[in-house]
C-alpha cells in the first residue's frame, strides 16, 4: 500500500481531468452503460499514468465510484471531481471495496451479503446504470465461474473415503 507521501516510491498525489475519450476504459463503459448520454458528461481522471473514466450520476445511474490505490490519491481524485456536474456528495471510502480505497459519489449503493446472488448483482448493476444486456452478460459469466470448482477442474477424482495416493 502507498500511504506515506514522504517515501520515494509514492507517486505524486495529483489527479488531472481529461476528455472522456482519453480514458483507457471508455469503450468498456460505452458497451455497457444504459444511458450513452452520460459518456458525454463523463471525465477521464489521470492519476499516476493511466486515465480512467469517471461516469456522473444521471438517468438510471444513481451512484458511481473510482477505485484509488491509497487515501492520498483519493483526496486528489475527489478534489478534481468537486464541482463537476453529476458528481455530488463526493466521499472517500467504499461500500464495494471495504479492503481498499475509492472515491464515491451520488447515492450510497445498496448493501448486500458478502456472497451476493444474481438478484443482488442485477440490483447493483441497475444502481450503477448498466444496461440490461450488460447485467445479463455479467450474471451469466459469474454463474459460469461459480460452476467451475477446483474439484471439477482436477484430472484426478477425489473422494474423502479414498484420498489420492
């Protein structure tokens, strides 16, 4: 974790707003967001070296978040988003990433159990303004991953009564 600005390994704690299409993940959102007009209102935020898209609240999108590697860079991202249309109630912390940092805006996301099901994934997808097709694709891929267990991938059959030799 990068928390000490005084160390030589910590990158400068600054962030720069750029045009939305400059974001490395612009196409990702363009393929998934329900309201394409939000892309026009989005901003690319560059911290360290890579610009990523920050999508404002609007239409069906009720909240947003921008993951950051540390609190220092979170403050910088929050500061550059301050005053941008659609980025209200900016805050540091993350309901989705309790072990990490993020800048969040808009409404707070709904809370779900640690292992959410497809209904929870769908509700969260709608909260963040993803299209129905994107939500269906995500939940189908997640279900497919859940069906693959270490035992189902093993070339050896395992039985507790007959452990491998």
